[in-house]
C-alpha cells in the first residue's frame, strides 16, 4: 500500500462498470423476450447460461426441507441468531402513522404502508451469500410486504446452495425461483406464468443484472446500482496495526475493485500497517483478489491533525467507516457522510456484515453523501392524509380560493367555494 499525505482533491470514486451499448441491447432483448414468452423464455435462458434443464422454476418445499436437514446445525443456529438480531434492529424502524392534530378535530397524518410484493435477486456461484438473503429479506418482512420472492440462478444440476435456502426459510421468504440474470429481473418486473410481478427489486448482481434493473426502473422500484465495496479506517496512535491491516484486507478480498483506505494522524501506525498488510496477505486464501485490490485501490493517508482526518472522511463518504481512536464515539458525531460507522476495536466491519443487526446493504462510491443503507422504509410507501372538518374548512376556504386565483386556477377556487354554496342551500 502506498503512503501519502492527504490533500483535498483525494477521492475513492471508481468507475462502475455500466456495460457496453451491446450489453444494453442484449439486456433489452432479453427483457422483451421474457415479456412476450414468459416461462418459456426463462427455461431457455436457464438452459443456455446456467446449463440447467428444468421442468419447474419454483423451489419445492421438499428442497427447502432437505436443505434444513443438510446444513450444519451450528451454522443454522448462527444464521438464526443473526436473523433475530437483524429483525430486532429493523423493528425499531417500523412506524405506522404520524399525526398532526389541528383545530376543530381536524388532522393531517402520514401513513406508512407496505408494498404488496417485493423481489430479491440472489447471485449464484461464489457470490451466493446467505447473509445478503437475510439483509434484504428481513426488512421487507418487517415492513409488512405481502409477498416476498427470491430469484437465483441454479447450479447445473438444478440445485440451489443450501445456505441460501436455509437463510430464505429463516427470513420467511414466501417463494423461491430458479432463474438468474437479466431474465430474472424482467420476470420480477413484468411477471410470468410462474413468477409474480413485484413492486420493488433489491439485491446485488453482475453488470447484466444492473443493466436490467436500470431498464425496468419506473415499472418497478429498485434499491440502487451498487458499485464495488469500500472501507475507510480512521485511526490514531492508539490503534493496533494488526487490527487495521486485517480490516483493510477483509474488504479487499471481496473484489479486485474493492477499495481499502487508512486515514491516520500517525506516521508510525501508517508504516506498521503497510508492513502488516503484506504479512497478512501472504497467508490469505483469496490472496490474488485482495492483493490486486490493495495494489490498485488501497491507500494510506497521513493527515496533520484529527480535524483534517475527519474532513477527509467526510469528503470520501465511505460505505463502511471504522473509527479506531480515543473517544471514538465523540469523533463519530463529526462524521456527516458514511454508510455505516463501526466504533472501537471490537466493532470490526464483519460484525455488521453478518451478525450485529444493522443492514449491510449500503451506499458505495461516495453516494453516502446523499443516500442511506437498506431499511424498512425502502419497502414502504408514505401516504399523506388530510381531514378538514366543516369548521376548519369554513375558517380557511377564502384563503385557499385567493391562493388558487393568484395562480389563475379558477377551478381550484370554485372547488373549495362550492361547499359554501351547498351549505347555504342546505341552511335555507
């Protein structure tokens, strides 16, 4: 890792693979095919790209029961405990209605209403992470979503990874379908004979999945088009170099495009971390991925003061931020832009990835400046309710009519005034 002094032009933004124009045309063609041919198109694409010949798309209850019997009991218990933590934290976010009382028994309110249906995309192969199933599915269920379905590409033998099935069962997912890629996104957006149309699609995927989500946005809601993962560690001379190095490497092993940054006021810590990263990389199973990430996107910045270090963090707006300093909680109050903040030595980032209960679906590529992690509200709609009694209407309709006429909308003015005319008729 390179060590350099911080300056205000630094950034962690990387170009996210948007796919080529040919890729976009391919995705558009797939979406159109699925809209026209439904399940037949899904079977054909699954055979072509996943090398799986299926007779049905939906995962059976028997397959889920077999997964529950096959998984290591300790892992099942761990997943259940993680799910309980996630559910408990997200239940804190649940709101039903906000109400503002007005005069004469009138009121305004803001109702939080769940979506009817949501779809979760789960990548296949080595990216089939049970933890992501929990993180996407549980907020939806807590929100009260009526139907929650998963689409995920099958293995060539038609099976789905055991961990994914168990996590889906624990998260109370309603239906699971063996279909991946852009065709899965199209099926969720428009529906087929087997797969129901949903209102929102969440979950990570490759560039074809991302392109498909872009294409169907507007027909359905989507979570985001996420970039590669990233971490920034804010540390002073109280931090242990081995801890910092391990946390940087943990992020780097995700992807060759992952970004791992140390921001520190200590030159000594910077030197030690650089050495420690190399030592720990040498024994890492995913060494090739992590090393490429560290070499291309890893950096150590040394600042002149903690104030400058904090400003650097706010400029970077990282997905994950660890604070390994004295008074970490106090310093965290000065952070304006970060997807999630991890305080102190014993709150390392993997705790949030798997177990603590906060959501690990977070804004990347500096978008924490204006966006937030996945939450219960992502699966809710907010509806305003207005209730005026006769008394409050009578008190205010002349003001409303004047405002309407100021904007030359006579019909609006008459719509409030006609109640007055009707009241006079009724009175007579």
